[in-house]
């Protein structure tokens, strides 16, 4: 085996030199006994001193060890005789004594001066603190990790998961079958590249995963790495941007160098929008030079690396509209995989995956839970299962029941139940009529979602009650009639307060905000206003983002703006008239439902059906939907 090359270090030479000096001063120096200056003068007058060397601060010499009884303590005499027979060396401190020289001359003692060398002490006073500081610095650097040194500031911060260490496969990904199918081809290429190369095919350089937060973009990327059995470099877009100019670009270069050295491999950049935001979107406020340099380096690296080596760039974002167009052109992120919110079947599959390790009671129906969680993404469903399991554990149950899941749904949707907030009877009555108004209007509209539960238990930050509706099916489009029915449901609570108490409260703030936004979108986006026709008056999200945030001019005139405001007012007033007519006709049911809520605080679907069936027959008001 070839011998390892030894590296020369000046530090080792200094340490060896200092060691030799210490050995010389400690080992080869002649042994001597320390005496007090008083004992030295006593021995000098007794004629026991042979010769001395007078230094700047000390006096050294030899003395006769015989006949010392009575002159020195016995233990000191014994110590001197052990040093050497006959004569022994001694050391004492030099004092300012004018009689020293005459006494030496009268005793006939040979003496001479000595220049003391203090370079060793001076050297040690500089070197020892320096070595101590270097040692402490090395210990701190080792504790902070190998990548935390100043010289490694341009190194990539990517977490490297070597083959199979991601711990995720496609079996752990459910509810996003279309997106998973798109990436199966990528995995197949990384496993069997020759199958595609023989026909001249090339792997896409980049795959962009687009979806709402919590839909499983990161999980899907890890599943690709786990299935392909290749190294997986994972980091966030924010890891590139630093306060030092040029650091981000250096980290991009280092990341691609590491990935190509371990090819085939996968680079995954989460939250790409933190790095790839469109350049020059705010010319009046100035740009972020470091971020733009990092983006430029990323674009250059994507053009430079060879896909035939098997390096794949995966990225995820929930804001694709703000990405730089240069990132999305062919040859860079060739594929964009959209990960949508799961439908009913998808939610059921996700619940099945997350309940693998959970002990479920026999009555738990995952299909029913999936139906009640419309709009939930994978992260929401994972939280739902965990909250249900925690509730069952707190109750001391052996399995998670359907009641636990229902309580978990309420917790995820409306927030934690606030038992400490106790409403006075007046407020409780007001909230009961408010929620009863929502529920009765929802039950009176043919296109509204059915009511699943009504509660007046305070939850979350500001919710004093809520009416939970359960869609009968997943919808991707909504008609004008459906939107108007939803508008009526939003106004049902405030109208009930007005009808019963002759006054309104601040509890309808969120309802009014949502109702106003809904009407504005119907008019300005969806072209559902007869007065304004088929035109739209609201720019897309991307155009709004690219505008200068200092008040860009509208795309319509002031007269059109006045018409829009008038249409919004007209829509809301007409809906208010319809809702008031409905609640007036169903006043008896409104009173019965409100009293039941005050007594029980929670009314489920079955109880609501019984109440509506036993109430006095009332005609459901279905006024013509005209605005």
C-alpha cells in the first residue's frame, strides 16, 4: 500500500522546540535547595558559603553541608545533604542589601555577577495564550460541524440522503395519482437509462412540482429518490440567499458539482420561489443583487450540466406565477407537474395511508370522514388523524372511534374548543339565532351544501359558533345559481339577528367580508353582472404581482368603477331581501332551532332532520333568483 504523505506543519516544529526548552530547564538543570535570605546571611557569616553568582533578582551558589547544626533547621540540613555530599547548591532571593559585598569580601567568598536570560518566559507568555486560543477555536469549530467554518461559507447546505435513506416510496404517496404517474417515467429513466438512450431520448433537466401548501410536493420528491435508489440532495431556496454577495452563486456551483460527482442523483429545491422570483419586478424599489446573481448562476448551471449523467433537478413551489420566465422555458424545467387538492377518492386513500399505524374502532368509516373533509390536503388529513389519535389516548380508549374523528375535524376546521370562554346568556342567545339563521337558509336553498353540524361552542381565536356544511360531491365549477345560494347562506346569520332582535352585532364581520368578496368576484372576474356584460375588470394574479406597488392605474374608467360599486350593493341588497323572506316564513323553525342550540350547544344532522320534520309545515320560500 502506498504510504500516506505527511504534511509539514510549523506548529509541530514550535511545539517540539518548546518541549526541548522545557526539558533542558527542568531535567538538565542542576538540583538546588531554596534558602531564605536570612539563612543565607547566617551561613555566610559562619563561613559555610563557597562561592556565589549574583543575578538581577536571585543569588545562586554552593555551600558546605557539614557543621550546619544550630545554623539551619534540621529538615533543611537534611535536604541539603541529600542533594550532594560535602557541598550542595542553593538558591535565594536577592534583596537590596548594601552590606552584602563587604560581607562576601570579609568571608573570602568568590562571587561574580550573572546576566539572567528571560527570553524563555517572554516567549511562553506570547505562545501559550495563542496556542490556547487556537485550541478553543478548533473545539468550537468541531462542535459546530465541518461545514460551519469561515472557509466553507460557499459550500452547499444541502442535506444528502444516500440511496434508500429517504425512507419514502410511492406506497407512502396517495391521493395524487396523476402527479405520481408523471414521475414514474423519471424514476424508470434513472433506473434504466439505456432503455431511453437507445432511441435518443433525454431525461428532462428539471421537473417543477406545483401545488398548494400541504399537497405532498416534498413527499413526492422524496418518494422519487427512494424509488430510484439514488443520492438525494435536499435543500430550500432560502438556503442560497445570504448577506454576503456571491455566496449564493458559490453554493449553487458547489451543489451541482457534488450532484454530478455522485450521479445518477437528484437535486431537490423546496420553495423555489424564494430563489427564482422574477427579476426586475420592482424597478423603482431596486432589486436584490445577491438573489439575482444566485438565480443567474442556477440558470447557467442548468444549461451546463449533462442529463446523460443522470442528474435530475426537482423543485417545488406554491407560487408559480412569480417565478422568472427563464426558469420555465424548455431546456430547464421541462415538465410542470400540478399537484391539486385531493378529491373524495384521494382523501380516502390518504386517510388509509395515515391510519396504517393507528388502531381504529370497527365503526370508523374512512369514506365518511373523507366526505366531511372537502378541501383538505394531505397535511390537513395527517393532522386530523393525529388529533383523533391524541384525543382517544387522552380519553384512555383502546381504539380511535368515529367520535374522536368528528372532534378532530372540528378542531382542525374551527380551532381548539375554548372552554374557558363563558358567554353571558344574551350573547349565547344571539350566537344561537345567528347560527340557526345560517343553517335554515342553507336547508332552504337547492344548490347549497347540506348542514352537517351546528355549534355555539367558542373555538379558535374569534369563532363563537359555526355551521359546518358537507358537500355532496367534489365540485370544480360553480354556476351563478350556486354562487347566489352561497351568498344567501353567508347573509343568513346577520339577517336572523336583525329579524329577531331588531339589531345587529359585530359577529357577522367575517360573513360580510366573504359575501362582499364573493359578489365582487362574480362581477369583476366571472362576468355575471347583466349591467356590465361579459367583460372582466380584474387583472390576473401574475399581472397584479408584476405591477409597481405604488398605485398602478386601473384598467377601467371611474364610471365603470361606480357601476361596479353599484352592482355590488345591488347584489347584496337583493340577497338580503331573499334571505329575510325565507327566515320570516320559517320563523317557527328558527325559534325552535335556536332554543335547541341554547340547551344543547351542538346540533348534529340527525337532530336537525328531526327538528325540521316535527316543526309546523312551512313553505320553503324560493324567490326567483334575479338580480
